C-alpha cells in the first residue's frame, strides 16, 4: 500500500463566544483548521485534522501546518501509511521539529491502519476501555461569578470536570476566583485551575500558597519546565504540565525529577498519536495521571484525542475535551462521537470513526500526487 495523493483543506472555525486565557491577556475568536486527506493506491483513504488554538497559545499556527505539509510531501508520497514509525521517522528527517505540522498526517495514517485492521484506533493503541471518558469544560477567564455561570451551563449538560482559566497578574483576583469556584464546587466534580504559563515564579508562589489548603491542582503555573520545577519547591499543590510537555525527553524529565503529578497531552502539540502514546506510557509507569485533549478543532480532532483517552485505564485518566462544542460549525454532521452526559465514548467503527463532509470543507488549497 502506498500513499498516492494528499489533499489539504483550510477551514476557519469560529468560536461561539470570545475566549480569554491568561487572566485576559490572550483573546481567541476563530481557529484556523487544516484538514488532510491521504489517499492510497488501493482505494483506502484516511483523514487528519490539525487545529492549533490560535497562534498566540503555543508555537504552532495554521499556515505553518500547510507550509509544513508542503515540505513533508516528498517524504510521504509512495510510502506505506500503515508503517507508522517509518512515516514518523521520514517526517522527522525531512523536517526536524514542527511537530504540530506532522500531527494531521500521523492522524490520517492511524485512520488508514485502523480501517485496514478493522479496528478502532483505541484498540490499536492497546485496547479500548468500555467506559466513556469524562469531558472537561473549558472555562474562559473572567470575574468569579461569570466563570461560575459558565460552569453551571456545562453542569446542565452533565459535565463533571472543568478547566478554569486563571493566571492574571492580579494575584488577589486569582485567589478570589479559586476560592469562589471551590466554594461552589459540587461533590464529585473536578476543577483544574489552568494558568497557561501566565504566572511568574513569585505570582505562582503567592496564589498557590494562599489556597494550598484547598488541595486543588494547577496546570502549567509557569512559563517553562525550569520555572515549574522551582515553583514545585515553593508550593505543595498538585501540578499538571501542559504546554511544556512536548517531547519524550520532556516527559521523562518531568517524571524522573518529580516536576508534576499530571500530564496534559495535546495531540497537535506533541505531534500526534505515534508520539503521544509514548508520553502516555511514561506517565503510567511513574504514577502520573493524564488529561488528553485536542489543542483545538472539530469532532475529528476530539475523536483522535478520545481514542488515546480510551486506551488509558480510568485510574490514570482524568478527562478529555470536546472542543467541537465551542464552535459554530460542524464539518461532519451526524458522524463521530459527541459529548453525551459529560462523557465521550468511542464506538467500534474501524479507524478514526469520523469522516468530514467534503462539501463543507470547500475546495482543497493544495493537492499533491505521485
Ligand atoms: Mg492547559
């Protein structure tokens, strides 16, 4: 089997509501998504989606995916998409780094392998757990009552996990946010306080120590792994690392040095499932729990993340995400897993299990053939 044709689509994904991170420092309204269709000489095709969360969140951006794919194409056409680590190696040689540009290609290859094996990707990753995965809401930063209103809205839809965005330079306001939301947290609910790198070491120490008795988990409370390692020494609250977990080397350092208790694995950032499954294994070997999420995107990106999430035993799996619920557009109506009662559950459809309506993607912006 050989890759014979690669079609690339660009699609803007407007958010239903403007979204604020880092205590209001970063604003997001539209996501730039890239969809990739890999066709083979035997008639099987696979789909991938790469959707960074804007271009200010992490070093990844929509046009960069499409430029990266153009560079990768000579290393991909004619290759067997089922041989995932040969594809991975070919991409890493052709274009070192730029993991976010490789993720949609990797995703489409997994989709093809699953169809060929007649298994969902979660089974290829080791075996699908039958229980669904809790979905975390994503709560834009703002006044405490505004944030609680967002959580209340998600609660009505069955959500029990929430990622509340904090991280302003006003440490008193962050302390107020956390105390207010914890006061109104319901039994059995998880609220993760996501700083998205915004704090200095000093700010992290002030806020985390002020609320240490609440036992809440903070995600990415500093800019770098070095910052978080120092914040770790200054505080006692559990810590999740998200944006600074990119490579396998990052994962092994975090695990061995005890920098964090939780991994936040985002598929687009880490380069797709082939690389992400290694991060999963490092986490489980070190007693580290895991959030698995798309960086952003439609039901396709959510589904890729849900496959990995459902390959993880529940004692290690905290939550995944349903970014699709934050968008005004759906590129695969009636297809793929949706968030039901606060959970996403993969079915037994071989491969990815979701295919976009090509009519909704428009014409490809690039087509490459052998
Ligand atoms: Mg995060």
